[in-house]
C-alpha cells in the first residue's frame, strides 16, 4: 500500500491555519496538529528528558510549567535549541507513526507553525502557506488571546519568518483576508493534490 501524499500547512500567528485545516478536514483529509501533539508529548513521554534538561521546576503536579519553561527558553537561544532537540525528534516519530495509519487517504495534512523555520517542510511533499494582512492578524489574536497586548502581538509577529520569505518554499498560498472566499481556494488545492 502506498503512503499518502504528505502536505504541510503553515503560516504565522493569527493567519487562520486552524480554520483552513478544518475546511480540509470537512473534505475528509486527515489532519495532524503538530503543535498540539508536541504539547501532549511534553506532558507524557518527554517528561523525563525535559526534567533532566530544565530541572524539576519544569513541571507542577505532573503538568508542564509552561511559564517557567518559556522564561528559560525565550531569552536564551541555546536553551530553546535544547528544548527543540527534545521535542522535534519526538514529534517527527509520532507523525511518521500516525502517517502509517492513514493508508486509505490520498493525502494527509500536517499543520504546524514552524515548518519553514525548522526545515521540516523538506520532509513533506507539498507546502500550503496561509497568509493574512498584519492588521487583521493582530485583531484576530486580540480576540483569541485577550491577555496579550498589541505590543506583545507585534513582537511575536516580528520574530516570525515573513510571508514573503515563507512563500519561496510554498507550493500553494491561501489568502485569508476576509475578502477572498476561502472554500473555493481550499477546493481548488484539494483537487490539484488529489489529481497528482
């Protein structure tokens, strides 16, 4: 049995990746949410390596202490590299195991924020980039995360790879600007991938 085509969906914070992946799932496409699985793995099989690297404070009552970990890794590049060295290989193994269970599908989608930044898009067959105007992204994030200030949101966006840079690696681009219709864009890409 041949493996399904592996397609990535990526884009910066607030572009609407979750909505787009939901539209693909309505077409019957299996979705692997890499960031969600990473959090689940960090609270299960990765507890020991995280404690060994970052100390007992990395967990509170058996649950990942995200504030503590964030305070360690976001100010120090070598610390974030240590965390990535624990999490990324585990997610890659988990993803490959999941793909092997999806043999009935023509293609699957891996949704992750950092596919370009980590270089993991190179392991996929195709890449879909979701783009949105910055002002719209800021407004969406404010609604979704009311605890974040506009300055903080702009800081997060400025640290992420730009759409122009990411578009160099994308096979398909979905424009989510609340003017272009999303469903025809998704259906067109679904058709193109299914006919590969």
